[in-house]
């Protein structure tokens, strides 16, 4: 297993731990932090392991942070129509 995949697994573990902690802002600060760390991590995984593994890690991250993705989709749909 490459270093980038180990870091991606640690990111998933950290995201799960953050989800178990209580939050006053519905986890948005944690989501912003995870997005800021996750985007370069996806690039690193793609660089080391290729685009298919990078897409799998992207899908895993999107499933972890599904509400920011849903709100982004709604915002884009409203901007385009």
C-alpha cells in the first residue's frame, strides 16, 4: 500500500471520528477542514496510483461529505438556470 493510500485511509478514519463528536454548527467547520485537506490528498493519490484509484478515493470522500456535495449541486443548478 502506498503512502498516499495510507493517508487517505487516515483521512477517512479522522472524518469518522469528527462525525462522532458533538457539534454546534452541524459539522460545517469540520467539513471545510476535511475538504481543504482532502482535495490535495486526492491529487496525491491520483499521482501515485493512477486516475481510477483517484476516482475511487474521490467517490469515498464524496460519500463521507455528501451534504456539502448536495449543496454545491443545488447552488450550481440555481446558477445555471
